[in-house]
C-alpha cells in the first residue's frame, strides 16, 4: 500500500496547483532525488497548463455572466417599449378590434383582470462562496411567474437602482460585484396581472 497521501481528488484546482508547485520546489536540487521521474520540468509544464486552463475557464464564466445580464436588460427594455407602443395603439383605437389588429396586435378576450401578485417578503442577502457573489432569497409569491431584481450601491437613492437579474424561483446569485462594496437589493414579483410593488430592501457587503 502506498505510504504517500496526495489527497488530490479533494483539492480545488488552485489548491492542486499550489500543492504541485510546493512539491516541485521541495524536490528541486534535493540530493535525495537526483533524477526525478517524471522530470520536474515536465511536472511544471503540466502545472502551468492546468493553471492557464483554469484561468481561461474563470474568465469565460465571468463573460457569460456579463452577457446574461446584458441579455436580460435588453429583454426588459424591449418588453417596456412594446408595452408603451401597445398603450399608444389602444389609446388611438379604443375598443375597435379591427384597428388594433391592423397594428399587428391581438386583443384580449373579455375576462376579469388578473390580480397583481403581492410583493416578495423576507428578502435576505447572504455572502456567496466566491468573490464578488451575493446570494439573494425570499419567500415564494403565489401566482408569480418570475421575479425581477434591482440593486443599488450604498447609499441607496430613488435614482440609483438598476436591474441586475430575473429569477424564476425564490432565489438568485448576483455575480460580478465589487468586493468590499456594500449593495442594496429589492425584488418584485411578476404575475399575469403585472409587476408587484418592490420588497423591503436587503443589504450586504460583497465578499
């Protein structure tokens, strides 16, 4: 049975690279190991290869998160402008379905207007397991199809809130935050009846 315990499968990639470099340093010019097999240069090359690959993956994950936020913001912007255009068409056409349909829009069947969902309760902000990540959670809202999230840096003002994400469940990880900076968060529920009011604020300093 081998006496050496590397415990590699329980290490993260950075920990594994650090351990490998520590071993290479300890064995370099070590009289007890005149001709290491494999050569320490080969081990160092593999360490460099993994370190570079890990860095590329981290960069790609950060870019994906940024692109997702950009897409979500663009979707919100489109929804808002189409809703404004629909309001204009309805103001001009009134109850004339023919005129409304001539604008490429459909009319709703006569039915009661769905109730607007209540605002989310018990919004909490927790430090994430990675740098620049805060985890948000709240109580699920009945009939909510999704949730929209806004954040503000400290101090929060009426004009400082910006959209940072959409969630389909009662939690969301907010990424790419500046470590050491305090952030405020609020959440609104989206249902068939429209958007609810904003929740009470939650605040946390980004790790």
